[in-house]
């Protein structure tokens, strides 16, 4: 069995026909994880995996109703709370933290008989784009172990690319699902803000965070979204059931209108990445899709705006990790203030501390928070500019990243280089829009991103399936 080629529908059909058992698939996943140990997709593996697989097999023997995701092996990023399993956020601060409850998305997956294989490696507290900030060590790119897999959902992407699971859950604050999906050659979906509950997901930046889905096929993304998407009373930012639709009737590629940025060479250097993108656009044009060019005035500011707002929210969210209530606590300290200082200095990694410090700077009242307030204004202007694009087209078609994967060590030495490839990713989070990253035929780092207006997820996923069939499966 190769989990890189089969899909949810076909695997579920094999279960029903008793051509394979859930226990056999679970053992296959464990074997793949062990064989790919050097890739290091997982921080921890579900110790009860085989027992849970046997319970699911018994449902078939008893001819009970099977859940929509029956026996589907799923990996979960290690910032999503799982009852009885560690949730570390890849940090020393939460190295031994075991939640006593499940995140809403975990409850919904289990209710539909999904098989949670384990918790995937990530950049610490989702801060980074290479996996190099993880306290538990780096994750390697299955296509080329010398190169980064992207981040922060690095382990979720590599678990799919290495055939260790069929589907993976990640989080996306500024491209953290789509960028590693691009670098590892898999599908990465970032939903509209609020479409998937964040209850039980450790926050990095509240107004930017979303839960995303990684898979080998867009159809599998849709299947999982149908289970975990929708309103959640435990998350006051989740959408109203009446305001969205998860599925839409599929259309032919010629029925879609795509916007593309004029002068793409302004954003992406000449080379393979630009050539693959232009080739994909021309292929879609040749298949009958309507292509319109648009000019962006404020896109150049997106990375700066993101960095300011994200750091401010990081500073606020990570204030809870003080050594008092839970998590790591420094062994030696002189007084309460020193306890805070020693715990946070020893418990957080360098990149996390850097963003906390930047957030303190941007939120300081000493200068009336000038940069932060300016960033909030530009955020609104940038969001309106994207909405103007969606008045002209069904979706915006761009490269997922504007740089190819780099070797380990190149980004960790340059803090700003982490953000440099995400010029088309961060605006999606700033505006709460939806997007799908699709790997192009030359998969190593080459991907096409389809961006849609907020609450247009059904349209974007339908368009992604059409594009997938025309330019991604050559």
C-alpha cells in the first residue's frame, strides 16, 4: 500500500470490502514512520494506535455504521490539544504537557472514526518557516534531506510527502500550511478565518491563526473539511452555519476567471519557479480559463504589516507561560520576578523570544504604539485591495512561495529571511481569505496558489480540483 497515491474514498471502500484492515494500515503507518526516522515528521506517536485500530475493525465485524473518515490515518500538528497525548508546541516550555481535553477538531475527527497516528514536529509555537526552531530537532524534506521542508507545519507536510499518513492537520498564521505544502510537493489548504474551530489549538496570533489541512488530493481536503469545519460554540470567532457552504458543484476550467498579478518578475526572481508559474497560467489559458491581469499597490507592504501585527499578538498570547500555572519552571530563582525571567529565558527558544521582544516594542505606549496602529490601517487597505481583485475574478492565481527551498542554516542565520518567501501568503491571513496550494509537476518547491474571498471556500476548492486535473497531474 502506498498512502501517497490512494485517497480517502478508495481506502474506505477497501475497508468495507475487507480487502485491508485498519490494524494493517496502522502498522503500515508505524513502519513508514520508523523507516523514515531521519526525516523526523513526528514528535510523538499515539501509543494506543493499534488498540484503537482493532476497535475500529470490530465495528466492521459487527456491521455497525462507519464514520465518514473510518480508519483514515491522520497526523496532527503538535499545537493541537489531544487528551492523553503530549501537546508540546515543539517547545521546552511544554515538553511534558498532556492536556486533559481534546480540541474541537480532534473530537470531530474521532466521532467520524478517524485514526490519530501522532503529533507532528513544527517550529516552536509555530514561529518559523523551516522547522529549525523546534526544541526536538529539525524535520527534513523527503525530496532532498539537505533542504528545509518549510514550516511551521513542517512535520505535517513531510508526513504526507513520505507516505506516513493519508491526511495531516496543520495551522496557518502567515503561510505555515501552504509554504511547507509547496516545499514538500503536497496540497495545502488554508480556510477562511473562522471556518474551522480553533478551540483547543494553542494560539500564536489570534486574528491570523487558522487550522489547515494537508493531503495529496484536493478531494481529500474536502472530505476532512466536511467533518471538522463549521460553527463551534466553544470558539466565538467561528462562522455562523448559514454564512458558508463547504461543497459546490464542480465546473469545467473554462468556467473560471483567474486574476494574475501584472509584472510578476517584480515579486519573484527569474528561474524555475517563475517559469513553472508562467507555464501553468498559460496551460490554464489554453484550456479555456479566463485570465485577467491586476495591479497591486499595497502588496509590497504585506510582510511588514504581518510582522508587526503577528509579533504584537505573540507577545500577548505567550504571556501565559510564566512558570506558575503549567509548563516548564526554572529550578533556581530569587523572587517572583526572577522566576518569570529565568523560566521564560530558559523555556523559550531564540526565535520565540525575538518575537516576544518585538511585540513588546510595537505595543509599547511610550511611542503611542505608532507602528502597530499604522500596521492596522495598512492591513485594512490591503484587505480592501484584495476584495477589489475578487470583484474582477473568481480567484487570484499566484505562486505559493517566491523562493525555492534553501539548505538548512540559511534562514536561521537571517531572521527576516523566514518571511521573505511569503509575500503572497501573509495577505491571505491578514484579510481572513481562503487559499489552496497545489504542487506543480516539478514538485520540489514549485507550487500554484489559488486565493479566494472570505467565505468562498467551496468555490476555491472546486476551482482547485479543476486546476489540479489540468496542470498538477502531468
